[in-house]
């Protein structure tokens, strides 16, 4: 059986290795929290103390180094005006099917979860669709041909 010290060290190393494969600078702090818990496990073999030290150290590191991590990664959050994409055409990246709960479209270089405007309609990968509205983190889409037909009958 694995000793608590070995467990925390292995978990810490695994989390730090996982950080290498992620684009964010977030998991690393939990790796350091695990190493702090390993030190606690060495001195006190008390699972509650180990967990508390892991949570507290990880939390403090995450909260106190957030700005530093953003500077290191160089990522600035991109703001988007939702009205900017309504009415635009998008390309279906993953089949849009409300019944199956699937759908991803790409518009202006961004990927959005998508829903069809009608539950009986679906759109295949590569098809062009038009964004009708944004609902939360999803866009509601319709066929480009369908939208064109509606516009010509209203004129």
C-alpha cells in the first residue's frame, strides 16, 4: 500500500506534468498544494490535516498568482459583442441536432455551441447556417436558404 507521503508526491508530480499539456497556467498550483500536503503527511499522518493543507495552499496560490499567470501566458480575455455575430453566416463544425444535443458552429474564428431553430431540423458538418440569436452560451441557427426565402417573401 502507498504511504500518504508517496501518494501526495506522486499526485503533485502528475499534476505538474498535466500542466505541461494544458494551455492554461492553473493545474500547477494544485501540484504545489499536493507537495505541501506531502510535507504535512511526513510530520502528521492525519488525512484531514493533509487535505486542509492541500486545499488552503492550492487556493492561496491560485488566487494570489492569477495576475502573474495571465502575464506569463500573455493571454488577454477577448471581449465579444453578441450583436456582432447575430445575422452572420457560420460553418457547421459538428452536426447541429437538437434531439441528439449536438452542434458546434464557427463564426468569426470562434467556436460556438449551436442549436437549430426547429427541433425537427438538423444541419450537417460543412453546411452554412445563419445565426438568428444568442441564448446564453449557445447560438440559434437556421439554414441560409431558409432565411433567404423568408426575406424574399416579406419583400
